[in-house]
C-alpha cells in the first residue's frame, strides 16, 4: 500500500506540473504539445502502464486492508505514535473508493476519449497534427456539473492524502525522532497544495471560458 501510494504521490506532482500549462495564455499550444509528447513517448508509455498497475494494486490492497482491519478492529500499526486519529485516518477506504469513482469519471472524460474516441478535435503546430486536448479539457471543465464534481473529487483527494502521506512512511517503518514530525508537516502541506493546485484548473477554466 505504502510503496504504491508513494509512487502515486510522485505521479500527482508530475501530472499537476504538466496540467498547469492549461493556465498559459497561448490558446492551449503548450498543453497540447505536452499532452502529445506524453502520449507518444515510449518511455512515458511504459511508466504510464506501471501507473495503471499501481493504481489498481493500491485500490485492491486498500480494500483487503480495510476488510482485515474491520475483522481485527485493532490498531493498523505495530507501533502507534499516539492515540489521536483524524477523521481521514478512519475513513481511508471510503475516501479511496470515492477517488476511484472520480478516476473513472476522469478517465472517461479524457484518457478513454483520446484512446478510443471518434471525432476528436485536432490542431496543427508547425505542420504536426495532434489531438486538441486543451479544447477537450475546456469543453468538460466549463460545464457546471463536471466542474463541481472535479472540485468535490479533489477535496476527497486532499482528505485521503492528509492521512495517507505520513501513513506511507510509518507503514514502511521509517520512524525517526527528528524526521517523522518533518514528514508529517510535509505530508499535510502536500495534501493541501497538490489538490488546491489541481482545483485552480477547473475553476480558472469555468470562470474564464464558459
Ligand atoms: C483537475 C485537474 C486535472 C486535469 C485538467 C487533468 C487532465 C488530464 C488529461 C487531459 C489526461 C489525458 C492525458 C492522456 O491520456 O494523454 C489525464 C490523464 C490522467 N489523469 Fe488527470 N487531470 C486532472 C486531475 C487528475 C487527478 C486529481 C488525478 C488522480 C487522482 C488524475 C489522474 C489521471 C490519470 C491516472 C490519467 C491517465 C494517465 C496516463 O494515461 O498516463 N488526474 N488527466
């Protein structure tokens, strides 16, 4: 759980960095070129396949762990730092299931369309034709229902990461007098900054393009 979770934590940083190009005031050129590169580069494609496996493993292991905890009704860790636990820590399986539903919607909006969709918008830069991913993103995010569901999904992600980041290190047994409090603070900062960074995108598109 923790190793797959740590990989997904890294994936979110890369995904957000790329997606921030949606904010460039260039009619979507930077974002389209980036998306085209990501979907054609062979190395990125291998990492992407690994990513799908990590997401599925993380979800399946999470369900198994939740079932085991329910049965045992004990502590999740061999050594507990303290008895205070957040709402998020007790609801990781629920939050994870909601994130899975969010991903289902998200993949349906973009990944599935880009791979199997017909009548995709196309654009050409310097004679190179590619999918106009920017127009597709704008067409989804400028609709109030989808925009709202993205924001809800990202709030759920924030709660999941609030507990998940530090938990991953604790599960790996990486406890240290000096570094554990630092990891905890870093985890909380990550849990706020990353979902907030993503949330800016649907909000920005909705309020500037619809
Ligand atoms: C709200 C901001 C977001 C935007 C605008 C966005 C945009 C996109 C786009 C355009 C793609 C398709 C790229 C392609 O297939 O070539 C994509 C793929 C994907 N997104 Fe997002 N995304 C957002 C948030 C998220 C979040 C929060 C997660 C995870 C919780 C996520 C997980 C994924 C995954 C797993 C893929 C498939 C990647 C691959 O095929 O390699 N996205 N996203």
